[in-house]
């Protein structure tokens, strides 16, 4: 990315309570300790990028936020509600948190429109016409309204991922989680998805994004979090982190990924 | 690049391959006579096939007797081994198809057979794979029940003891599938459940049923079910056998459905959960539609198995197609013509099963094509 | 500062989670669901059970397995061990069980051989042969087994009587009373020779394994066939010779209305065997074909490019991969043959189901009779399943 890229204006609201609060979160897979005393505050409107080598726990971290993975110690508080075994609390949280997966996970037996309207109709009890209008609005926003009646198998990877973003947005979430959204895409399709995500950031959405796309991090992120071996090693503004890494581990990681450029 | 060869001369014009490599001759060379041994094999097999075909034609058609007056089968017996006695079919075909159903009412089971076939054909066509199909099934099975029993709409009542033949086979197989399928889905879901008691019950059911032969379940139905019910409560033999077949089919179908549930990528489960769908919403909207579509070919193959397995009710004395065939030759006049009867009954089974088998193979090829593209 | 060698993610273990008593707790819901379902199923079984107990009392049907010690009064035509109708029901059932095994084991062996041949024929380059095999498989699979059994039985019953029996070879007679083959008197010498053969086969297998291990160490080939010849052929023959080399042939001779002597294969057994073998071979053929086709052609090419010759490619590369795909469904078919042998009751071969059926008719104890049948088959099924699980675990390809 060129050095003259403009940074997105920060949308962080410092007066509001944190959107996501992780307090000494620990998670084990069997006996493997994959998240170690992770503490993280994400303010409303903040955009956080999480990066790190594979096996560092970054995907596990965001999957804990909507309880696709269950943490064993510590607290996770999303929009004031704590994540626990309480099912009703979990349902509330999942309505407010949207997720975009690396492998898109669109429902292949439903049309694009049906993919987007399914949850609003059956979880938010929205009438069908309203849901369809909402879906078309978001499909227009991700710039593929003409594909509404097609099936996922007929779309390219980049288009599918944009639909996945629209599908998550149709639930009008307050927080969006992205788990390596561009890692499964061919290079020429990465840009269209990143542009969509940048557009989303411009609306002030709280975003946590696990990604290797450093250019995106520089443009959009208010904060970058570097994880390694299950713990948060360093955080800070993107420029500061990439140009002035403090720890050896971050220096090693940056040298490895920047080698490709 | 212009077509110049390395040494600067112009390349030869493209030519057709030699005559012996193309067309019918070429095909025969490749497939039948590609080597000495192959050629010899072809000749031997060809000779045997022709000889056997001629022999069969002689027996089945040329020397066959098509009807005899008034059960005078001596002329048939004289030709035993030389000519087939198709007279037994001419005489007994109604018995084989409809059992002891009253003669004037034979149009009712005949109509039922047509309805069954229509139901199968409609269910096979992809464009009808919607939720309304379940209603079509319920309606058709209801109509068939009314037709067979009668007692309403001016149709005379026919008790179950008089039903028999092909209709019973179709009833056992179709009603069996209709009830076993929802049972199988519940059991498959239960087997994948995280709740240990439910999972244990489902595993127990499936492993128990799959470990024993169908005959033992039919025996259980025929001799033990009356003991299970309170005094005075009676269910007739056909219903008992139907219940045994439903339990049997349910276990095998459950394994097939479970295979589909396992084959579905975990990302689908996760995406549905992330959207906030509840367990039943997730299962009904996302998981089952995809999983069931994945396993339709093995489901059809399993159904072919049941269709054939209904013939086992012969052993507990229920009058299905095979029993009708076997009973037709008990009469002294027609004794000993088992081959002709079994060939005919076999042909009927074959028509149904072969059609389903071809359908399943074609469907599998189509689904594989879609998945790869 | 040097990094510690241990992975920091392996230093602490997870804590235990306490349970909260509330409907919104996922675990509480789970427990309630389970209690409800078990309750429903349990009460259904209790209702059936109490009805049964009541009905048994009213009809004065005995319960318990005491009847196993009573005299059976059941004539059994074929028995592998000594039996006469004054023996107990238990012995009768044992004879039935052995009859089931007799048809199942022989059926499995023959079906495997026939099925493998047909499966390979399906893949033949000769179009005629391939199509013939395909037609066989399709026809067999689209006809009910019971129908095929009745057909074969009717065919065998249509054969001429013993006096006009077919005599294709010296001492071999085929009639509607069965197939008679010449046999010989079985003495101790033969038993020992057979034992020597089995031990010799095991010894040969061990020797071959050792030879391979030694070859891996120093690269020298050690052929196993001389040892095999010695252990499996010379030794048994030697033992038999040493014990007097007894051999009294037993040729079937027509006496009155039937043959005496020789090996007797009854039409019931014969029909059941042919029916089961031809039926199951159709399914085995498809399994073998799928297994061979499952190994990508590239494996052959790569192995041959490395210089391995056909035999080695088969043994080291192709067969191990093909067998992984073949063995699970194959064991399922073996199970099917065993279960399908229960159809013997329809053509009068006295296997365990047939004898148990007669027993429960005579004693009136239906529940015990059917329970015995199910127990026998369940034991066989579960043993085979356990073996399958163990085998699958052992040969599973290691993946990421």
C-alpha cells in the first residue's frame, strides 16, 4: 500500500461502555492451553485487527466472542451481557454479533435472497416483505443486487463472501466479526471484499477482524493486536506497531509476512 | 507459429487414422479382439450365449403352452423340460396380483397399484421435491386405504384377510417407508446428540435391529406382539408385520441419514448457529434439507432392499406377491410348475427394482456432476 | 533471553465448571430432555412388560429356560455332531447353530471367490465379458433372495429320482434327493494330518515375516516357498504315512430307493448354499470393483515408474489401498450371509431359526425362543462389528 493512503477517521465513542470486554480469558482444547489470560477491551465503533502466526489462537479468540468456542476461565462481556451457559443471554448476543467465515458458509440450497432473509424472518420475526426489502438494501450496499435470485454455487468466491457479509448485516448487528475473510479467495477477488469491508467501517460499525492483509489494517484499523502462542503480545495503532515493533516475536512475524511483498 | 517442422520442410497434411482403428471395426478390435486370449474368450462366450438363448427361446416360446382348458394340465406335464407351461400364469395371474380379493372388486386393488406406481414416479422427479410432497403422500396413502377397505362411499367392505398379492407387497413397502423415514430422521439426529441418554437409546435401537435377521423380527411380530397388548386389544396380522417392517427399515434408514449428517461440512452448522437460529430451526432449515439431498442414492438403494425384503412375510403366513406365487402351485393340478411361476413373479419384482436401481444410478451421476462443477 | 523449550500452552490445565440450576442453562435443559425421553420410553416398555406378564399368567405359559433340559422329540435330518430325538432341546438348538455355521462359513468362502472373479470380470477389457458380469450383478440384486432360494429349490426338486440319477462322473450322483460325492473314511491319521497342515500354514506365515524382516536388514532375498512346501505339504503327508497311510474310499451305491455311503449334500443345503452364494456374490462383485477402481491409476504409474514389477505394485501399493476400501463393506456382506441363512426355514433346512421356531411351537414359550434366536445373531454381529472397528482403527490413513 502506498504511504499516502488516507486513514479512516476514527469512530470510537469514548463515552460509551466497551462493546466487547475480555477479562483474563483462558481456553483449553483438551490439555492444550490455547488462550492464555487474554484481556481485551473493544470500544463501540472501534475497528480492531488481530494478527499473528498460525496456531496463535486468533481465530479461537473471535470464535469465543459469539460462543462458537466455549472459554473455560475468565469473563467475556458483549454489549453488557456476559457470555455463560445461559441460553437466553446467548441468543441475545448472537443476534447482535454478526460473523463472516473464511469459507463463506453460504447455504447452498437457498437463493442469495433467501440466505439473507432466513434469520431476520425466523429469529427477529420480521415479516417476509420487510426482510426482503432489507436484504435487497444490503445486497445493493455490497454491490451485487442483481444476483439475488441466484444460488451460491453460481457465484464467484468474491461474490459469495460479499453475500456472506450482507447476510450477517441483515441481522443489524452492532458488532461484526471477520475470521480471515479473504484467505480462501483468489488474489483478484480480495480487493472487492476488502473494499466492502472498508465501506462497512465507514459506517461506524464495531469490527474485529482476523486477517493477514496488512494494507487493510493500516487503512481501517484503530488498533492492531498481535497474538502469539495464545496470548496478546503487543497492541497499538497500526503505524506504531508495524513501523516500531517492540517485541522480538512481533519483529520475527513482520519479517516473515513482509518478505512476500 | 507457422506449421514448419524443425528441418524447415512443410509438415504433412493431417490424415485420418487407418480404417481398422475407427468405426465399428475399430471398436470391435479394441473391445473384443484386442489379444489372442481376448478373441478366444469372445468366441467362447458368444457361442455359449447364443446356444443358451436359443435353448431358452425354445423352452419359453416355441414349445410353450399358453393356456389349457379347465385345469387339464396333462398336456403341460408331457412337455415338462421341453416347453414352458405359461398356462399356469394365464390361469392364476389374478390370484398372483390380487390374492383372494373378491373378483368383481378387482378394479380397486388394480387402481391402488396404479396409484402406488404414480406416487413413486412423482416422488422421483426433482421438481417435486418440496414440502408439499409430504401432503401428496399422505393423501395418496389415505385414498389407497379407503379403496382397499371400502365400507364408505358406496364401496363394499373387504376385510384384510382377503387382501393379497402384489398389492400387499406395495402396501408393506410404501407404508413402511412412509413411517420409517421420519423415525429414521429422529433416530439419526438423536444419535448425533450430545445428550448421553438419548444417544445411548438411539445407538441401542440401531445396533439391536441391525444385528438380528428380519425373520426374527417378523416372528416377534407374529407370536409376541399379541402377548404385549392388554387382553381384548387385538391388532391384525398385517398391521403387526407392518410395524416390524417399520422398525426394521427405521434402523437402516437412520444409518443412511446419519451418513448424510456427517458429510455436511461443519461450517454450515456454524453459520446457522452464528445467525442465532435455534436447534430445531437450524436442523429444519439448513441441516436436513442438505443432508437428505446428499444421501438420496443410498436411500433409494435401501428402499430397493426393503421392497425385496417384504417377501419374507411369506414365512409368517402373510399373503404377499411371493406367497401368492407359491400358493398358486400347491393345487395338485398345477403342482410342479414352480419355475414358470417364479420366473413371472421374479419379472414383476425385477421391473420395480430395476427401475429404481437405474433411477438411483442416474441420480448419483447427476449429483456428482453438480458437485464437481 | 533464551526461549524455554516447553510450549507455554501446555503448562496449565483447565478448571472444572459448576452447574447453575436454571431453565436457561443449556445443561439443565439437556438433563430435562433426557429425563423426559427416557421416562416416555421407559413407561412404554413397562406397560408392554406388565401386559406380557399378565397374558403369560392367564394363558398358563411357562417362563424361564427350564425347557432346555427337556427331551426335544425333534427329528433333525442333518447334524454335524451326534444327535437323536431323545436329546435335549439344548442339544437340538446346538445342532441348529452348527448347521447355520455350516452354511454361513462355506457360503462366505464361496461367495468371496465367486464375487471377486465377477468383480474383476466387470473391469475386463473384453466388452462381452464385462457386460455379462454387469448383467449378472444387476439381475441378482433386483430379485428377492427368498424368491431365488425357492427357485433353486424348485429346480433341484425337479431333478429325477435316485434311480434315474444323473451320473456326470464316477461316484458322483445328482438327483432330487441331493448330491452324492465319493468320500473316504476319516481316521485319526487324517485329523493329525489336518492339524499339521494348519500348524504348517501358521509356521510358513511366521517364516515369511521373518524373511522379510531379515531382507530389510541386509537386502538378500530369502524365498519362502521351500519352507512352505515342507511345512504344508511334506509334513502332513509324512504324518499320515507314518500313522499307517489309511485310505478306504466310500463310494455311494444305490440301495433300494436311495444311495448309501459317500458324502451327502442334501437338496435343502445345496439350494440354500447356491442361492446365498450367487446372491451375495453379486454384492461382493460391486465391492471388489469399487475397491479396485478406488486406487487412482496414477498409483500404478508412479510405482511402475520407480521400477517395481506388477506383482510388487499389487502387493505393496495397490492392494493395501484397495483393501481399505473393500474390507468394511465386505464384512457387512459376511454379516448379511449369516443373517440371510435364516431364510433356511422357508425351504426346510434346519438351521437355528428353524429349530428354535419348532421349539417355541412345541413348548409354547415364544419369548424365550425368539430371545435365543436374537441372542445368537446379536453375538455374531457384535463380534464382527468389534473386529471391524479394531481393524479400521489399525489401518486408518493418518491425516492432518
